């Protein structure tokens, strides 16, 4: 990547980032930290059965105060989520005021939870000094019931029934609602909303910019309650004991509606209550109940009610401003000029990031990927101990909770800004997702990326036994250990951007914590102490024969090729970090030697599990497989060809000769160990034969075995698709893998699209589609292998084509196939949009890109979570590679 932070004159956005890093200004005090969905989360679930989706539903969210967070449409808030901004909309016919995004709960969706709205994150900069998003709001009644009913009755073999399928947007009968935020100062927020009538007839729109306090007072006796009230014409003063005073300005004479962010007891069959509640704006506008609101305050929520009928094609702009302290007078002088200036500064910021990336469409895609990464930041608050115990002013939670979900994670206390996979479908952190997020984030805000990695290894998150929490539904589940890889990549990206100066303090801090995590893996996930790992779930959901997070129906355990490979990769990255730290502190030379030796033990185990065992490499199949260990001591290869068998490629590292010269104790220890244990030295790629430039290679595979594995990976009839590497061999479409026991028969076939099984709720599918994070690791691994073997090492790509390529060229080929998912082809079509013509051809859609969770293994159409910019945001790094830059 080009030097984006250190070797050129700083533009205004980089100056703000510099001030943020130095503690001079808090430009990230306010940001897009509001969740897109707080209802249906584990945090808000106080049920006896743990059915979070049923405990607090979408309809209830309108009237029920949240305990642990807030959500909203186009939301914006301070970094402690005490004061929030958002948008309400009403088209005159909807049964619910649109204040948050609608979607199907896990049990309702035909493939699990699924947002059913049309919105895009179009632009953003890391300090949130400029943000822009688009929401498409139908002019006809929103089809809540139709979406639920159609998906409930939809067979799993069909795609999901989406908003575009309902016909509600036919003839362009919708409003484009653009929301922009700009900062005049760190706590001076300009909000500009532009609505455009795309339909053929005049249409009426109600628009309500909103401000509210998160409800922290209902859960504890004596907690001070903040207040807001009218403070002059078109001005609301909001007072909070921690935040002080903020002033909310409205440009025109809109009606200001006040209510309380309190649960409405009348809605839930509780004792009737008098007063104004969270649904006050909804009741006043939709049901015309004037008694549901206050007209001047005091209150804890306010909406500025604007109404206008727009002619076809007409635009309407609404402006508000929130400022810390006393009112700014006049508040709207130069408003548009400042918003436009911040947008121009965003252009300048990304000009440096994208220098050398000539294709305009590629620049647009990359910028939207970065925007999604920034918009998917979220304030996440969850104190598990308090959640299990309950709150003083509320009925005690059911006793089952004390032995239920996350009961062993009482130490976990989160109150932070965290990068989320998708703030609607996954509005909670996931450990391995977050590690991938940090790699593209490092290109634009390395300080935030480093903070994120350190966060999950801090005492408030990491378990005392060294385990990193997996995700909200089961903190004790196991994700692949990619934190060390991510830490090293973030360090490298920042070092290159800063002209060779890396943050060694960060590297050492996280290294010490990751040593605890490595020890947890060794002690907890190696059943027989053989350096073969049984990671379990590993985030790969239903890719295997069994549900790997549960006891096997056969009894016994699995020796996992992927679990073992992940640990080999973990050991190598820890070794590499230790070598970097050893350059200034020779204590780390000994630690690096330890991780080197541990890697060799894992390499031995992967290839030959003891004298009585079966190796995870199948010589007959030329592929890696899991091995089933039965209670009677017998072992069975599970010859299913999936991404599991490609993960051993990830564990590869090179050591430069200069590094060995600078670390003589480490080099001497290696020579002594390898001369003594020639059995281990022979397992890795010819340690005694230097490669290109006299460098050394550490990997789980020799060159011959690399080629054998790539024969399958690069075969279009197996793993290689036009859009990347599939997660399962397409050979299983014709010949599903079958596992039989005395009592059951399990068949696993290739599924290029949505999952056909209800395993894991049916919302994930690793049985065919292309997943970005695994593909990204494959690209990096191939480049690393080429770094050692050089241009003389050739493989056929695609298999059977007769075309020979270097491993660097193969990496480029896979990378290009991945980036082409998002880019327009010669006919102007993007594979991610599949056969939806409105997305492919309508000018109001065609240049807006979603970053899906995964992609159809044959067509490339986007599937799963539609805004999972998290790990799919890695496309930003791949696009940087297109212009020859390392990222």
C-alpha cells in the first residue's frame, strides 16, 4: 500500500487522525455507533428458554425500552451511547413509523435471520467527519406480513423472498433518502437528509430527524434521569449529568414532538400506565393520538416532524444540527458549504489511498467497502454478570439462566466501540470476523485496527483461562485462531505506510496476550497431547459430516485437519512476531525458538499421527481430511473434499537470511535442533536447501505436495470457480460423500448457493459458496510460497488448461476472480447482483454495491448477510494489489 500516513503532506482528515492519535482532539467522540438491530439479541433476552428472537420482537421494539443498547435508522451517537441521533419516516400508509430496519428473525427466515430493507453505505472517513448512506423507502405500505409469509412457506431449495420480489417498488414508487453527517468540530454534528421521489406521481413523505437519550435510569434506583426540552424557536436543549448540555437545532418550523424513551406498559398487557412512552412519535403520527406526546418537554426523546408532498423527481432537503454547549446562532449559515467541504476532504483522503488504482469502478467499490467498514462500527455494552443476576428494579431473571448461555463468562464486561460483521444480521462481535476486519481497517485507520485486536485480548474479554470469546450466542465456542495473523498484518501495513516504522509496543502487548491464548489451545483442544487439534465448530458451521460443536453421534472425537493447520499457522505467526521483537530484545529469541519447535511437532502430527494412527494427508486422495477416532480405538478417514483440506496451505512462513544473521542465537538453536531431530526437519520443505535469495521456508507442505493439492484446488470441476475458490469440491454434486454407521447414513453434497440444511439455524453454508476470508488467506499463502520457490516453480492453472503459472500468478488469478465479483463486466453487469435486473441496470441502483457474507459457487451472486462488509471488506486490500501495491 502507498504511504498513506507518513511521507506526504497531511490532508485535513489525516490531520484529524493525527490529533486523535496524539490525544489532542477526540474526533471519534461521535460516530455511526448505533446498532441497526438491538431487538432479538442475546443481551436483551431475559427469557427462561433463551429464545432471544421471541423475547423482544421487531414490533415490540417500537414500544419497549432497551436495556443494553439502542438502535435506529441511519443512527449516530456519542462513544458511550448516551445521546443518539436517528431518522424516522412515514409514507402515510405504513402501520409502523419507520425508525429501525425490518428483517426476519432466525426462525422466520427461510435461511435464518435476514434484513429485508434496501440500504447502502456510500461513503465515510475514519473520524466520521463525513458519512453518507442511502435508504430506499417504499411509497406503498411496507409488506411486513407478505415477507414473513412468503419466506415461511418457501422451500430451502429456492432463494430468499426479498423486498424487490414483492412488487412494492414497481414503477419506482419509492423515495431515495440520503443521510449525510458532517462535523464542524468534534462535538458539532450536521445532519443533512435529502429525499427524492423516484416515482411517477406526487407522493407524501413524513420525515422526523430524532434525538433521544439511551435509557439507563429504569434499571437502577436513584439513577439520575436526563432531560430535554424546548429552548427557543426550533431549538431543543438536552442535559445529561455526564455529557453536559447539547443543543439540537432544526432549520424550519417543523413540529417538535417530545416523549419518553420508556417502555409503554399498555402494549405488553401489563398494568395500564399514564404518560408518554417510547412509541409516542409513532402514536402521534400514525394513530393521531395527541396525548401520546408532549409539545415542549421535558422528555428524553424528541422528533422534528416535517411533512411534504414531492412531485416526481423532486428533491427535498431537511437540515438539523447538534452541538455541545450553548446554541450556535445562526446555526445554518454556511451549513451546506461545510457538508460539501467535508465531502471534498473525504475525496482527498481517498485519493492518496487509491493512488495508482486507475479504474473508476474499482475505486468506487473500494471506497464503498471502506465506508461499510466504518458504518459498521457499533457501541457494544454487555456485562454478563449483571445480565445473569438481573437489575434491582426489575423482576429477577429465571433461575435457568445461571446455568445457561454464557454462564461461564461472568467476567466479560464490554462497553466499547467494536467493528461488527453486520449491524443488522450480526450486531455483536465475532472473534475471527473481527480479526479479518482489522486488515482493511489498517489501510485507513491503523490505530483503530490495533485497538480492536487488543480489545478482545484484554482482561474484560479474554477468559482467565486464555480463551478469546467467540460471539454473543456462545462466547465459549471456538473460532479459528487468526488473531496473531491479523496482528502481524496490521503491524506490517502500518509499518509500510509509515516508511518502515512499526508499532513495536502494540506488537509486544498483543504477543504476551496471545501466548495465553496459544496455551489455552494446546491445553484444551489437543485431546491426547499429540499436537493434533479438535477445534470443534471453528466458525466453519456445517462444512463437515457432523456438527463439530456437539458430541459426535458415533462417540469419540475428530482429528481436524483445519484445527491442526490453524494451530500450525498460529505457531508460525507467533514465531514471526517474536523474531521481530527479538531484533531489539534478545529475550524473544528463545520464545521464537519455542514456537518454531512447536510448529515442527504439529507438522509431524499432521502427516503421521503416531505409530498407531492415520495421517490427515490421504496419499490415495492427494488431499487432507479429518480423521474420526471411535471409542473402540479405530480410526476412519472422512474423505470429504472441502475447504478444511486446503487450510494446511495457510501455515507458511519464510525467514530471510539477514534476519538469521541478526539473530545468531535463534539461528544456532535451529541448527542444533534440526540436526538432532532430522525426522522433524525432513517433514518441512527442505530446510537445508535455501530458496530464492537464500531465504528459508517453513510450511506444512513440501513442494510436491503443494502441487498435488493445487491440482484439486485449481480444477474448475472441483474448487476453482470464476469467482474464487469454492468451500467444497463441486465433484460432490455428482458424488456426495456418504458416511454410514450401524444406525445412520449421512450424505454431504455440494451446495453452491443457500444452505439446504437446518444445521446452525440454516443461516450459513460452507458446502459450496465462495467465502472471502478463506480465499484471502489462500492468496497470501500462494504469494508466500512464491516468495520462496520463485518463478521456476510452475503449476497448471486452471487444471487441465495446459497453461502454466507461477504461484504469484496463481495468487493474482484468484485475487482477480474475487474482485471481479463486484466490478462491472464488459456488459456492465456485476456478478454479485445475480439475475436481479433492477440492480444490474437501473441507474438508481447500479453503482451501489453490497458486500455479502458469501457468494454463489457457480454464479458469484451475493448471498447471506447483505451488508457483511466485515470480512468481505478484504476486497479493499485485493483492489490495492491490482495496482502492484502490497496491502
